[in-house]
């Protein structure tokens, strides 16, 4: 996935992904005093290859996260580490990808909708999914996750109870997002790209497939690891 773009602020990239400093140092991109400007500007000033640097950043990020995600036993990590990973990788991915896919699904509907009636359904399903995800992420990041962090740091039973009470609703929202993704999968016949498709069509379907895969892991981390750990903590606190 491509998390970083040339529009990102140099300093923000390093804040979100500290290993980016290796690449910036190699290209002599100033991320300390010159961090408060878009990558595009910094790269242009040094007359460097923008596409190559953005690609390197995304490749390094993907490689790091893949190793991290598969090598870490999230049951052994603190709840705060698990939440940081979910927010910094999966939520950040959605915040970057959903607007892009919103434009792409609209664009292919406009260009190919007359010959491919299913694209209207893809557009409708995706935009429902986008809206539901946006609200879901806000709920997790502003209401639920801070309470879990509060519980872990201060052992607040009240905070744990608040977070636990939201779990059922969050699980239902996961189920609904999963259903929408399954419908998109079915209506596109597994993201099958027809012979008359253009590059944008092809790219849109590959991004939808990537969204499905990223979401499976995201929901797995919450449904199968984070929420059961809250249940255990709650049972222990009442024991
Ligand atoms: Fe989430
Ligand atoms: Fe979630």
C-alpha cells in the first residue's frame, strides 16, 4: 500500500514512521528545520526524483510493517502498543485510502458505467463502506481507545467498563463493513478486470482488493485480540 504521498509534510512522515529518517538522510532532505513543508517542495529544491523517493518510503514502510505484524505476538504486547499499531497502520491506511478510492470509484463509474452496470453498485457499496468506516474510526479513536489507554495506565475500572460497553457495537460495525466488502467482492467477481478496462479501472480494483486484505487483518486484531483482552481484564477486575 502507498501510505505516503508527495503532499505529506516532511516532519509528519518522520513522526509517523521514524525509519524514514534513513532515507531522508541519504538524500540530504532536511526533516528537522525543514520539516514543516511538503515532501514535494523539499524534493524539488534538491532536484531529486520524487517518484523514486516516495516509492522507497512506501516500500520501506510496508516491509517494516509486514515484519512487525507477523513477528509480534500481540497478546504479549501492551494494550497501548497494540492500539498504536492499529491506529498508525490500519487507521492511517484507511484515512489515506478511502478518499482516494472515493474518487476512483466515481471516476470509473463515469467513464465505464454505461458498459459495466455493476460499477454503479460498486460505487454505492463503496461509499456506504467509506462513510461507515469514517465514523467507526472516529468512534474508536476519540471514545474507545483513549479509555483503554486510561485503563492500562491508571487501572481505572470506570474507563475499562466504558470501553467494554462499546465492544458489542464496534463488533456489529465490523460485521457490517465485512458484509459490504463481501458484496463488493461478489459484484466485481473477485475484482475481475474486464478486457476493455483502462488503467484507472485496473488500479481501482487492485486498491479495493488491498482494502479488503488490510481490513481483514485490522478487524482480526480488534475482534480476536484487543476485545477478548478487554473481556479478560474485566473478568479479572471483578474477580
Ligand atoms: Fe480500528
Ligand atoms: Fe474497528
